[in-house]
């Protein structure tokens, strides 16, 4: 069957979610030309210009201009869409996908892309010596594990039929579109990657050809005349401002120096009140879940009643309203509201202090305990720790905060050396992959940071992954998410509401629920009077 028919019954719900994500639909005729001025937020520098090396949001925002993956994320349907192929046929086994690749796709060096390039790129990503983050995605292909373990010299699930026909066999009933759309699975030209200068002068399939990178300042690209999408990109150039300074990005946007940028919670509150700035806000319910993780091997978190008590004890509505300035949605499970397996009927934990106290009294720790909570500096880190402290004190849990930088926090979570932590985890778009973070077979380093282990849950997830029918698979996944919600291995806080501020002269920006900062740059265009045309 055609890929376009997979999950047809889900499209209506996806469209609702797309509207929730703030997707904009433009009726005007795109006007070519000009220079786009966008931001690469969240940090003062890029980690790498090699897209396979980094899963950082700001790096992927930049790589979208220079690279393409087999799929892309369609913000209008809130679903993956084919990018480098015109069609895909799913075999009777529900595991084998045969792609008909476009024969008009060229790398920036002028060479046409073939099936060999996809096979080579996926194999490179899976190389155990590289440690590339996208290996967890490629691992879902049959034979990828054997290749990584040195048991095979190729990935058996990748097969070239001819230059423009590729076959991928998955290990489980997973839509590959949910996995192979990020920059970490970009298709690259082997001959360019193996040159010493690739890391500083990337070559890809994207709408723009790399021009320059001034570290800590900007990245520039110019229009690729052989880009495979007719008429695109609309703009002649793109310039990304690299910055993790929210105030600086806000000032640049207000001065008209940026066409679009992600804004912080404090800026969001001010923009909403401004009669002009409020018109250009694109609000995105991202596929991330903010939470307090707990090391389940450490008392008192080894007791399910304590974990449930924490979820009842905290007034999340008030924290979201006052601290986060409504730039979040209350979590009702691990899977966020824009996930295809989100259970809209599930009731969240209510704020119920008496219920929380009763659970503590019935737990192994009726006299309470002291807990150390690690967090990064800032509102979404230590600010949240400070907000929950009095609530937990009321049920006998004394919070000892510990402020650490992002790398130290990540290392401690992976090593199991932190007792509790405030964190935001990617929870999509593949819901089964997101729930694998509670699979006992997933290591702490692999994202099961709390060390949750429950054979009943593992079996539920395996049953969902083994279900051929897409709708039944989603229902089974909802049940698995509900089980985790009841077991409370984390404090379920919120799903991030990312907000992209756009200028009145820029068009074609939709809400990307997988990461709002990643814009489909080939679809963005500028009015005749935009600053980028002067």
C-alpha cells in the first residue's frame, strides 16, 4: 500500500494537533528573492557542521538549510512526509518499505543522489566507532545491530534494487517516517565526507549551499540552483544568527534584524500583550515532556507510593501560570498532546495534598526524607526546583537543590549518580521509541535514566511494537503510557509550548512540533518591503 494511506484514520486528529501547534497556511503567491535572517538559538556556538554528529536543536536548525533526509516533518499535517522519494510501497509483511527515489536530487557538488548514498549514510551513522546519536534510529533497521557488533559487514535490512529504488526492512512495525526525518539521518556524499575539509565546509542536498561559518556568530548559505523542489527555495540567501542569549535575540527581533526566532517565557508574556508582536506568534506544542526524574534505586524513590504522592502534592497549574507564564501544557502522561498516541481522555494527577499525605503515610517512609534535586540554572531548571520545594516540604520531603551545567547533569543522569533531576525529554514523534525510556532493557545511558524495570510494562510495549494494524498499535501504546503514568517513575510536569515570533513581512513558517526552532527554510519567503530585500 502507499505510504500516504498509512494511518489515514489518524489524519483528522493530526490536523487538530497541527492547529494546536499554531501551523500557518498562506494563501499569497510566494515572492522569490531576498535574504532570510533566522536564529540558531539555545547556545553560543554550534557543536558541528557535520549533521550526523549532533542532535542539538540549534545545529539541526542550521543543517535543515544544507541537508535533506529521506523524510521531512510536514507542519500542516503534523506527520512525517517523504522528501527524497516520490513514493513508498509497504510489503505484505508490514516491515519492508520500497522507495522510488527522485532522479532529480543532486548534491551541491553536482552529483546525482542514488540509493547507494542512503545506504552509505545510514551505515556510517551506525558505525560503532563513531558514536553518532542517530544510531538509535538506524538500529530499528533489520541487521543494524549485527553490523554494529561486527557480526556483519553491512546492514542486511538495506538493499539497493537499482539506482533510484531502495528497500528498507524494519525490525518492528514502526513507520520509518517517524525516525528518518531529523538532521542526524541526513544523506551525505561519501566522497565529500571523506575529505579533510568536510567538517568546516559541509556538502549536502539542501536548498542552500554552504558559504561561511563564523564561529559563535553566524552561518550563511546561498541558493542551490539544482535543488530538486521546483521553484524553491524562495529566498536567495539565508543567514543564521548563533546565540543562546534570549535577551539579545529578543532585541534583534524587535529591531527587525531577524525574520523569526524562538522566544523565552518572559518574552512570550510581553509579546502576548503587545498588539503588533502578538499577531506574529506561532505557538507549538512540542514533543517534549518536562519532568522530575528519579533514581528508582535510591530511597525514597524505590517506593511507588512516594512517587505517586509527589505527583499529587504539587500544584502544576500554578507553576505553569506564574513561573512559566503559561508557556507550557500540563502533562497527562509521558506522551505529549501532539503525539499520535496521546490519550486525551486520561485524567491528570490533581493537586490533592491530603491524598499525597495519605500515600506518604502508607509508604515505607512515613516520616519523610531528604532528596537532592539536580537542575540547570534558569527558570526551567532551578526555578522549578524552588517552586516545588514548599509543596514537597508539606508532605515530609525536604528538597536539597544542586545547580549544575547541562553536560554535568546529562553525565550524572546517565551514570546513575544523581538522585533526582529536572529535565525535558524528547517524547516523539515515535511514541513506542519514546516509551522505551522505561524499558528495562534500555540502559541509563540509552535514556532509562531512572532505571525503571517492570516486566509487565516491557511486555505491553513489545505487544504494541509487534502489532501490524496501525490503529490497534496506537491503542496498545496508549495503554502502555497509562501504565507508566500510574507507576509514576517521574513527576509529570509539562509539555513545552515553544513560541516562534515572526515578522509581518515573512511567510511560510509553520509550527514544527518535533522542534520549533527547526524551520522548513525552503518554504519561507519575504514581502517586497522586507528588510532582507534592502
